[in-house]
C-alpha cells in the first residue's frame, strides 16, 4: 500500500483530501505547510507527496526542490489555483510528476496517483538492479537480464555510452526490451536524477503529435485552452524516449531534426524559441535503413539519431537466457500477485527453450505471469501452461515467428487458431494470407465494438498500421467507419 503525504495549509481541504485518498486504498498523512511536509517526507518516507503551491513558511515550489535533493525517489504532485498554468509548467520543469488545478477533480487526481504509484514501483525495482550495475556472476543490468554473449555485448555497450549525451537508436523486434535499454541509459547517466519521459509516436494521432512533443501556446489551435509543455520540456535535463520513431509524420520528423541540431524548440503558436537540454533515445521495431528507403524515416534524421545503435536480439537467438530471465520474472510475479512460486521444473524449462517466442521477452513475461498465478506456490510445471502451448502455429502474440508482429501479417495457421478460439468464422484451407488477415482484423474490431485502439493492442500492431489496413477494407463501411 503506497504512502501519500498531503501538504495543505487549509485544514478542511487537507482533511477532505486525506479522507478521499484513503478511500482509494492509500495510506495517508497530512502536513500544514512545507516545513512540516519536509520533516514528514524524511521520517515517514512517502511514495507520493500531494502539495499545495501557496503555503506559509515554505511554499510548494521550495518543498519540491528540497524533496528532489533526498536520496529516496518521491513523486510530487502540485496543486495549483485555476489560471496559474505558468506555475504548473515551472513545477514540471523542476521535476514534479504532475499537477492538478484547484478545485481538485477527484477523477484526475486518482489517475495521477495511479500513474505515480506505478512509476514508483518501477523506479524502486530498477534502483535495486542499477545499484548492482553489471554483475557478470548474475548477468543483470538493472531490469535487463542475460548471461549469453549477445546480452553481455548489449550490457557492455550500454555502460560504455550511457555517461555521454549522444543520441542513441535502439532497434529490435517488438517485445525485446527496447524501453528497458533506454531506461538503463538514463539511470547510468548523469541525468538519472532528472525526468525520464517515454512517448509512443504510433499511439498519438497525427493531428496531435506536434503538440504532444513540442507543446503549444494557448489559442494555437481549436481546443488549446491553455499553454501546455510538450515532452521535450517535460524531459528537461533528462532523457526522452521516442518509441516507434518510424511512425512519426514526415513534417514532425523535420521539426525534430531542427530541435536536435539547434537544441531549441518552438511551441505551436509561439513566436519565440525555448532552449532545451534533453538526451534523445529513439527506438524502432523496423529495419531503419529499409524505413529510410521506403520514405517512412528521413535519412538525415536517421543519421542524426544513429550516433550509436543498440540492437536488441530476439529471444529465439539467446534461448539460454530464458532460465535467468524467467527466474527474475517469477520473483516479480510473486510480489505482484502474492504468490510463493519457488522456481521451474526442468521439463517446463525444456519446453520453454524449444519454443521460438515470436513475441519475445514480453510474451515470455505473459506466459510466466499466467503460470505463476495458476500455480500459486511450489514449482512451475507443464501443467501450468496453456493447453495449446507449443503447438504448431500457437502464439499469444499474432505474428510470424522471427518477425515483428507490428509490421507483418499473421500466418494462416495462427489466424485460424485465433478465430477458432474466439468462436468466430474458421479460415478454410486455401484462404489467402491477406483474406485471413482481413477477417482477423474485422472480427477483432467487432469484438471491441469498433474500439480501434483496443483492437490494435489485441492484434499486437500499431494504431497507424491498423488505420492503414482499414483503408484497404473501406468497402466494408459498417465495420470501418
């Protein structure tokens, strides 16, 4: 149960917030001003501090600065009066996790606390691993695990380039751990006490991506009711991960290139440029040179980002790492699901190592999580796997073994099994791959009530890829529109 400290000088507001946050399952304490808040932050060690901006003795901004100097990671959520957006932006610059305008919207506050709790758990897990740095005896670098030569090469490259400020391009199939590499680069750099911000370029509509990355001024476009800091400004002095960089629109790529070269950005609707100090790590599951040739990635941007390239190997190329990776995952799942699994039987390990893992480490994690929940205690065995695991064509991730599920169509056998499992139309022998893929996409859309974001997640493809596919099927307007 996460601890939340509420720092608010108005007693009725403090009491109300304390009761509200307690009702969501958090442990709470209150403080009347920044001085008392800092004392309790030192003694009680909360995961999250929700603080007012204007307070006697020590205001919220000074409290934020003092908390940032503490060795423990504490997420600070700033409460600001309506109309003081400049103060909120300044708080984010100084390392605040987020802000909420007063009067407080309970739904927004609850969402912020959930996100802060998740980040706190990830940070604490990473902190233990990073404190060990690279340990040849256990083969770990923070959350990254592996004793194979391939993973040792990755670890060595991360340690060598992390202290620098150069841009890095991380490549590899979906599920190989590219974001973990970016986090490792951040935590092993001098920027580790500053923000780490990750943005998925494929998950943001083209009409909003420039605003999300570079920010906008009030009135810059319809619906821009206030100034908003973009991801670059939120990551000031820290690290920005641009995931799926090949899905970024060409115009935005050109603007990104200028920011990387000039170290200045211009918010949408602004007449002035703002200096930025951000290390950029980009990631893609595509072959970047092929993406350049196809016009999906600007060549000049690719060469600017690709100062160093870290290639994450697919799991099928280092199957010997399954044992240590799975053992670490079991520990994580025991803690998350209150289980007491002690390890894996040899028969299970042999089965796992005979599988090709088209979904890579992400798929392995899903498999271990399911098995841990099914077992609850003792050793994991074959009986804790899905009944169809290892059969020809089976994969929880729809995609061709050995290739990215985002960029490739499904094999007929995989589509057929998926449709059969969902009690939908069975794909007959002789059906083309394109037709099988079309049926799978449209049936998935039906099952999600035409929720394209959810459908893309289920299918294991990007939202942009799904949109492109739907354009091909536009004759079926009932399902596409």
